């Protein structure tokens, strides 16, 4: 009987030792994995950041501060608005900086991705009414052409803004998107023409134009000149984006420190069509 009891005790002891060993191994593996991830995070010293052709100055603004922290920074410029997000999700970019929240939300929804925008947002552009024929909305020229957007959603936005400052009146009928046909009062007898980016370099042809500061700057025209009225939408501010697994890394935090620095703010001139919001 004593032998049986001794055998049971020995077996229980062996099982306890085995379980303890497994538990220690699991704990050691978890610690090792966390240590490896932390080491990889700290060891990362090259950052690849994507941007669009109209946001290059913004992407360049934080580079020096990152280099002063010891990072090597490579900027990749894309002419397409979807490719920087594709490259981010595929892993060829560490971050991208060119988009606003509505665009990001739509992209994530349509592509089943979960790209995140780091906070705070950094820069914003404005829409503006411009003219070389007058220097104020109180002294508008009579007759002539008004250059507006070429796509339905921005035509609607342009017309709403023109109504906001009293240049036109739209129908009282509630519509999702207003068009030129919905103008019911046009006291200055303007002709409203859909005009592409060439309107910025040919303003002599127009009584007024309405457009965005960043696209104007991309056309080589200073958007702070001949500006009669500006409109800013806070929801359209541009932010730095990363994949969710990277948002709490040290390098992501360093990116935000660099891009919210005084040197970053001073790097971007108003003539680029952007203003800092951080």
C-alpha cells in the first residue's frame, strides 16, 4: 500500500514538473516574442513614406527632424490617389501622407482595409473664389464667365459656396446635388462653365473662378494671390497614415514628433496652398 501511495506521489510530482516546464516555456516564448518585437521596433532606422504629387512639400516637411533622430527617410511620390494606400497595405511603405479622413474612410470601406490615421491631423487646404478683375466681393464685375469644377459633387459644392456669399441663388427645392440648371437668380449675369486646372493659369478669361488652393499651387499659381474668399473644411485636413499594427511603435511616434515640429511648420510656405492645423 505504501508503495502504491509512493508511486502516485511520484507521478503527480512528474506531472507538476512537466506542466510547470510547459508554463515556463510558454512564458519564455511570450517574453522572447515581445522582446524581439521591441528590438525590431527600436532597430528600425529606415522609413519609407508615400505621398501624392500635390503633397510633396508636406511629406518633405518632417524629413530633417527624422534624420536628426537618426532615421534614414525615403519619400515615394505617386501620381495616383489609390496607389499610396495599396503600397501601404502591401508593406512597401511604412506610412503615407496625402489624404483626408473622408477619402480614407471610403477607401477602407471599399477595399476591406483598416488603415489608420495618426493624430493630430497636420495640414489643410482651402477652396477659394478668385478674380483678377476685382479685389473684393463687394465690387464684382458684371457679366463674364465663372469657372467651376468639372465633376458633379464639386460642382454642387462650388454652387453652394457661391450662394453662401450671395453671388447666386439656388432653387429652394432640396437636392442631393445642385447643378447650374438649379440657379434661379444670377444678378451679375454670369455664365457658369466647367473648367479644369487650366483656369488657374488663364484667369484673365474669367470674371471669377472657384477652385482649391493645393491644385492651384500644383499648377504653378500662388493661391494666396487674387483671393476674394476662402472656405475651409476641418474634416478635409490631411494626416499621416499607417497600418494598425504599427500605430503604437516608437518610429510612428517619432514620425508624428517630427511632422508636428516647428521646423516642419516653417518648411511649408503658404504659396503651396496648405496651412498647418497642428
